[in-house]
């Protein structure tokens, strides 16, 4: 794909508030997001950094009581800041929200509301929100870039004055072997609708309403989350 002439301003959300109960049942007392990966990072650190490297601002959502996860996010904050000057470093914020107890949709809505408040205090507004899941640490950088290139093309596409508002409200995501994966990009104009999501269906109602622009990739990791110790081991042996 030809490099876009417009580079969108991207704000990211990493959903990291799930209980991981299936993994914990099989390995009592262990948190799947804190499992170590090669190069000394945890699953959560790697997922945080993978998203944050493509965003100006990244918001990671946990529950208030998930203190160990919050410590790993702070390590990611320090790691991503190190190569940059203070003014140019990507920003990682932590949102410890009770909404995380009420499902993925509620977590996403709380994060979008927080980003909307942040936008009121900055001059550079985002073009889109990029949403990723904390238990998917192996998505390739090229996949993130492919999604963002597609978003840049959508933003650049000419719009007629007669276009409906919905024509400028879009969703895009990577597809591997015709299956939709993560991360999922939402135009900033969808923030008000994202902010009202509830329950554990994530953004499924918006996907059903607006559809999704497919970005074909050769990265199976867009479909691979970690729910069991076996899935973690498969990731480690890739």
C-alpha cells in the first residue's frame, strides 16, 4: 500500500480489566496478564507497548483493585519514555475504573469518556481511537500500521457536503482468513456512541450498525488471545 500523505492522530485504549478467570481456574493464584514473556516483559507490558508505539496517547483500563497490573503498566510507561525527549514521548495513562467490573463494553465506555475529557484540555484532537486487548501481545507492528494506513485513507477520502454524518463515522479492523480481529479503529466522531456502551459485548452493537472496513493481513495473532495456559505456551513456542 502506498504510504498515506495524512498521518492521523491516534489515541489508544487497551482493555486490561478482565478477571482472566478461565486461566486462573487452571492455574490458581496466577494472573494471565502478568505471565512473563521473553525479553523480560509480561503479557500486559508487551500489549501496552505494542499499542502505545502507534498512539500519541494510550489509556490502559484496569479495575481499582488490580494493583499488580497497574505496576506493570507503570513499567511500560517508563520503558516507552526512555528513548524520547519529554516533549515527544508517547503518553501512557492508567485508568483504574470500577466500570471494569461490569464488562468490556462498560470498560470501553469509561475509557472513551476519559479520553473525551482529556480532549477538552488539548489543542490536538485525535482522528481516531484504536482499541486493543491486553491478552493479545503478539500482534505485529506491521498489522497496527496497516490498520492506521487504511484509516488515513478513510480520513483523506473526499466528502460531499451532502454526505450524511454516518459517512464520516467508520470502523476498521484487521481480517485474517476472513475473520475480524484486533486492534479495532473507530473514528473520533463515534466517541459519543462508544461512551454509552454497557455490558460485556464490547463494541458489537456499533459494529452491527456501522459495519467494518476490512484490512486484510497475514498476521494470525489478530485472532489469538490468551485464555488458557496452553494458549500461553503456544505463544511462547512460536
